[in-house]
C-alpha cells in the first residue's frame, strides 16, 4: 500500500505530539516529586532549634544522629511527648511540672501549649518548649500548629501541678493502650492523687439535638472503661488519634477532647494505678485566684460548647447547663425562609433552648386564655406534635393555637391590641401580627420565639377566619371537631384539642400524616426517616 505525502505528514505530526506529551508528563511528575521532597524538608526545617522547634521533640544523640539517645532502654528515642494545656497565666506550676518530668525522664519532649504568649512569661527548664497557638504574621503557619511540634508515637496530656515520681509509670500506660489493640479504647488514663477524685462517665453527644448528656459509669475490677472523665487525670493517647480530632487541644481540654472522642465511639480506660502525684494543693494560693480560674473555666466552656454547636449539657448530678438563647437574648435562628429554618439544612433540629422557650410561652398563654374564658385548641402542626410526642415537634419553630373570635373581648391581653403591642408584667409581648388578622405572643422583646393565636368564627357550621396563609393545612373545617373540645397532654400541661384529632389532622394535612413525619417544606429539605 502506497502512503501519500499528506498521510506521511499526518503520521509524523501524531508521533511528534505523542513524544511532546510524554516529555511534558515526565517533567511534571519530576517537578511534583521535587515539590513533595521540598515540602518534607520545609516541615523539618521550619521550626529550628533556636525557636519553638528544638528538633520537634526528636532527640539528637551522639554523632548528630536523630532519634538515638544514650541510656539503657531508650535506644529508639522517646515514644511520648508530654503536653500541658491547662494552666492559668496569673498562677501556675508549669515550670515545676516540666522539671519533674525531665528530671525523671530527660529524653522526653515537654510541650506547654497556650492560646497566646503567657504573661508573666513562663520560666521553663532546658528541654521544655512553649507553643503559642495564636498566629503571628512574621512566622510560618506550622509554627502555631501543634501537629508540627509532636513527632512521637504518643502524647501524654498532663494537668498543671502534677509530678512524675515513678519513671516507669509512662511505660505502664503505653502497655495498657497497646494491649487494647484496635478496639474502642483509644485513651488510657491514670488518676492524680491529692486532687479532686477522677470519675468515669458515660457521655452521649447528640448534635442533631444540640445536647451532650453525662451520666456516671460503673467501675470494673481491672479499671473502668467509659467515654469521659471528670476530675484530675493524666491521659495517654496516640498522636495520630489526637491530631485527627477537629480541635485537638481545645480548652477546657477534657471537655473538648471527650466530646470529640465520644462522637467517634472511642473509649477511655481509667486505671487504678499507676498514680501521679500533685504536691501543689490547692492549685491556687488565694480565693481570688480560684475565683478567677473558675470564671475563666466557665467562659472557656461556654465558648467551646457554642463552637461545637452544643446548647445544653445534662450533668451527672441531673442539673442542666445552657449555652443557647434566653429571654434576654435573640433566638438561635433568624427569619425563616420557605418554612425551613436554617438549622434543618445543617441536619439539626430545633435547639433545646428554643424548645424550652416555646414550652414556657405556650404554658403561659394557655393559662391566660383559660382564666380569661377564651376557648382555644391546638392547631395544625402543634396538634400534630401533641399526638406524636405530647410536645412540640422536634424541628418546629412556633406554636399555633386556634381561638374563638367572639371570645377575644374576654381577654385583657388581646382586646386592645388594635392600638399597638403590649409587654406584660412577665416580659411577654402581645401583638397583632403584621402578616394578617391574627395575634402573636412573643417570648420577650429580645427573643421572638412565639405562639400564634388564630381567631376563627362559625358560619353555617363551618369554622372560618379572615386571614389565610399559603399553607395547605390552613383550611376551613366543620365546627363539630370543637364540640366538645377534649383535654390532651402537650408540653407539660393539659391543653384542649379537637375531639377527633386524627380526622382533624387528616382533613388538614392528608391521610397518614400522623404516621409519616416530614419537614414543613420537603421541596427544600426532606426528613431522612431512616435516622429517626
């Protein structure tokens, strides 16, 4: 077969392009390999011995060989970095803690971690280093990231004031952790003597409900396995595990650590021994300094919980701690668009503080309506919540009550609202809604969580009203549903509801609405029922 000139030129061009493509690809790969090698070198060199690095905790032995330390039993170099996170600038024993550990185990890297440069400055012994987490414009980013400062296999988290009296205690912790293999126990802890007794707790974190629940855990003969600790303890964790957490060294350290590990299903094993000493007791020399420390702990806990999206803590003693909205603050979410509050897009439900405000407002309003002689009933989604949960639907953001229009003059809080709003003696705001001819009772002037009151009147045996919304459930209905009204449990009180709640709800929402929960606007966000 003869090849024409054009075919020959075309074949040559194809071959030339393939050669060019090959050499370009090879050059790019070489550049990438070189960049990776430079990156590794930058990480090693970014923290020189004269600065924060000190070799990143990797000891240098005789002859300049990294990772080789003289002394029996330490030929591989240290496996543990000692890290102290919890201390106060105005009074601490960080220097003494470092001396204690380095006196017994001089080969161990010791790292004190602070949010900002402590004042007065820490006085640290040789071999101990300070890591400041706040960034500085004249330093590379890795100078402030703790994962670049720890090059050992394990991290030992120690509290302020602790001392190392038994040099081999750390090896005992390592053996315990390694003995757990790849199981759920990812942390091992030892108690600190002469301090608040450490307690093993179960911790259940429910991000969807913005809640963390602590409860006491039973002790075992060979140590307690649980998901959180309360009190003073020394904790060993693998470095890889620690720095796989979103916030590895947050404050308060134990609160931050165990919320994150509980979400991952990790457990902590609390041993009865070895024990670590604490010769500095109490930790603060004056009541004023103790008060300062307690105040800062409270502030740090609030900041941490809000950053984690936790608004309610249920403590082991049954008490609650709240970090969400209140009567003095705005509600936790803004104006609702398309019947879908912002938290639903985060796969979360109504914050518990908002539900608490809705319950309180509902109880208050119902009491006033009943004492005023105003007939009312649970309406729409509120009735649906009462049937399903005896409470507000977990993702709802308001409460709806129907009332008889003719009864409005019986209530002093409602009858004069045409002339403006009313802030009553308990701080609730009563107003005629701007969206239409109905009433609204807000939790407070600051917090606009609310109960809506919808005035209906009978016409030829049908309940109707003058203002209608675009919601499909906002329809007329036969008055016989209200004759009589029947009691129903809702939000901790006995309220009144239509006498045939299933018929009433299926008239408004459709058949099977009780058994088939769904978000208000499925076209924007659908409920994943498999997660219920």
